[in-house]
């Protein structure tokens, strides 16, 4: 899908505890491509488990005790719980809308999502080119969740499948639900956990496993009528997302642009087949937050494009296939910092658009 070059949007999280100020900021700064705001400041209810994996809790596969969530594999009726889950998952995957609804985000765990949906219904979608959602990535989720012995779920084939299947159907539901507004729907898979691939500390995590998991999510989003993207705010093996069926790859280019250079060939092919890069040029961590001006950030980004141009990727192609975003989410920052970051992101996009030849 072609999108307007230099559209701006956010990664997802904001530091507010109520949706109203978050939505005010999103619609004021990113009117063409708004996103629903995740609000981690509301507490555990807005965490990854309840927000995207709640079906694993309601079917009894995940047990929550205090601050710990673990798979209850020793339960006497574990096989029955598995059967109940897979019956639902298979029905949802085959198009049963009632079954797919079981993979929806609970209202109390995604206040920003439902407020965003209500706001779109209230104000209409005039002037918007698309809307954006996001979901936790399979590696991040399956390394966070453990079995009863404290072993990461990712190392158990069955538990890994439960996590990936749940996220895939949750992403499919999200894409289908937002499609009601008649606009293209981006859903970014947020997975900094991809950086384990190739690490000596995770030698059993293979490139093929990572690709399979991310491809499943991409296919789920597409099945829901959405456009799949991937965000990782780290220096990863970019050849993995760039060769998957993704519409957008989101890079923290302020901090990790250099990690993209070894994959210039894959980047060029990705852009030529219609892919878009979301350039996370506005810093969201470290001492540079709020320091660099939008004009300085524009210069930084255009210098990066010159470096890629020298590697046989035409600058015109880069410009045509670009979104502008913050480097990462802003949920752990102050409200003042988040607001400055969003305003800077919008200003960078506007300056680039004004400088673009007619």
C-alpha cells in the first residue's frame, strides 16, 4: 500500500494514566496517522499478559500469583485446558468471529484502545490516511513468561506455540476490529527480543525459529485485513524483518542507524517491493531526549540517507517509502517529555515534506 511520504506516528506507549490527554496529544500531533495509546502507568492491568495474552489466563493455562505469571503445566487437568484453548484457537483461525473475539484485548487492560476507537467514531476519519495499532512480539513475550520451574517459555515448543498462536490471533482481532473505520490499519509487532538471535547466550534460538514466529504474526495481521509492521529499538539482524512479508520495518535510527548499513542490499529489495521504513529519528532515551531540535534531527536523517545512497539506495526511494516516528515508546518518560517528543516528530515530518520536490 502506498502511504503519504513523511507521515508521522508514534510507537505506542504514553506516560498518562487516563486516555483523554493521551488521545489529545496523538490526534494533535499525528492527525493523518493516529495510533491507540498504551498506558503502562495504569499498572499491571495494562501489562502484556492481560493486554494481549488474557485468553491464556481465562483458559487456565497461565497462572498468576502475585507478580509472577507462569504456565501451570503440572496441573492434573493440563491436557483438558490445552484442548479447550486449541479448540478456540482453531475455530478463530478458521474464521469463527465469536471465537476470535475471545482473543480480544479486555477493556480494563487496554483502556487507550477502546477510548481511541470511541474517539474515531465521534470525530470521524476525515483527513486520516491510516490508523495504527501495536502488539507485543513473540520473543519478548515468550522470554518473559516462564514455566513452573522458571524456564523461559520460548525453550519449550508447546509453550512457545501457545504464546505465538495467542499473539497471532490477538493481532488478527485488533486489525479486524480497527478495519471497521474503512482505513488501512497498521499493526506493529514490538519485539526488541529479536536481538537474542545470534547471541552466544541464546545459541538454541535459531534464525529459522525467529522468522517462523514473526511470519505467523504477520500472516495473522494480514488475515485480519491489516498491514503488518515490526518495531525493534535495538541493533538487530535487520535481514530478518526486511525479508519477511512486512509492510513497515521500524528502526531506532537515532541510536542504531549503523546496524542497518550491513543490510543495505536487503533494505533496497524491501523498499523496491513496496516496503516502508519508519525512521525513529527522535530520541526517547538517554541524555539527548528533548535536546536536539527538529532541524538538527532532519539533518541527521538526511545524512543517514546519504550514507544509504552511497550504498546504491536512491535517496528518492528512501524519501518515498518513509514514515517518521520517535525512536521508541514514551511510556516511562514524563508527560512533558512525551509531548516534546511528539511535537518534534511532527515537526521533522513537516520539514521533510516541505523540502520534498514537487
